[in-house]
C-alpha cells in the first residue's frame, strides 16, 4: 500500500538559511506524483511544488526545490533563504498514477518548521 | 486568480445534528476532492467526483454523503454528528483527475459540541 513518511515532527532554522524537510514514500506504481503543501497556523493548504515520477529534473519553484531521488524513494523539500513567513506545517503528499487515476492524495504526518529571527 | 471557495468557513453543531458543507471549485475544474483533517492530524481523503460522478471513496463514514452538481459545485452532507467529526474539512479541485495541480480551498472548521 502507498505510504508517505515524514520523520521530522519539528524543525528549526535560522532566518536566511536553507532547510531540508525529509519525505520518503512507498509505492509499487511506476507512475506517480509527489507534492508539497504548506499549512500556516491559519489552516489553509497552500500548494508549493510538484514532481512527477518521470520528470528527469528536480522541480523548482522560486525558493522551493524538490530533491527527488527515485531509487531511494525520497522527495525532500529544500527551502532556500528561509523567511519568518515560512514558519508553518509542511506536508508531503503522493498521488498514484494507476489507481484508476482518481487523483486522490495520500499525506505524510507533516513537519512543523519554525524560522528563528 | 479565482480559488476554491468553501462555505461556511466555521460551523458549530451539536451532537446528532446535521451539517452541509459546500465547495465551489476553480472555474473549469471538473474534479472535486473532500478531505478531513482532525486536530494535529494529516488530511485524510474522504471522497472525490469527476464530471458529476463519484470517482473514488476513502474513509468516509456512512453518515456522510456527497454529490457534485451540474455546475460542478459539491456538497458534503453530514448527519448524526459525533464529537469525533470535529475537524477541518477541505475541498480541493483539479482540471481532470490526472492534472498535477490540485488546489485546496480554505477549509471549513466544524466543531461538534
């Protein structure tokens, strides 16, 4: 069964430094998608970045990049130049491609990131 | 740009009451997903619709039902509410299930007392 694991319940980072949030996944599908979402204390779920299993290059979106290591089944999120507004819960999620292609997401447990001034 | 709209944003109900949550997807999006996020938990998939037909079903209690209407908006109906139903309910939409862009609404925070 598909599974997403985020082993870091909480992380601290100094403002302006880079931070890596870990995510490993388990799936038997060859086609799948990996997502990262940010959830601030206000509760909304903000889409950050996406990586398809067949994408050869790591996805980047501004200060966010996804370190995709397919053989190790990991999809770590790297945030460069951390800002105070980055303090939030971060969820890694996976969509399997062959399960009827319904698009549902499976989420990890989340990592709380706190950026220190 | 237009986003997913959910209403109401907050809802307080008593045990055994019913609740209806509404979701208006991004224009042209034909796929809607419902997720439930309990306190301190990750979101759990409940149910999804594609072109007004149920496309997938997750851990949705039998007391809950949902549908997608001709204008693509969706409603989640919850009956015989229990204290454990207190959660943040998200609706997300995408342009077809295979689209990698799945955008979430702001959520409806349901409190059952």
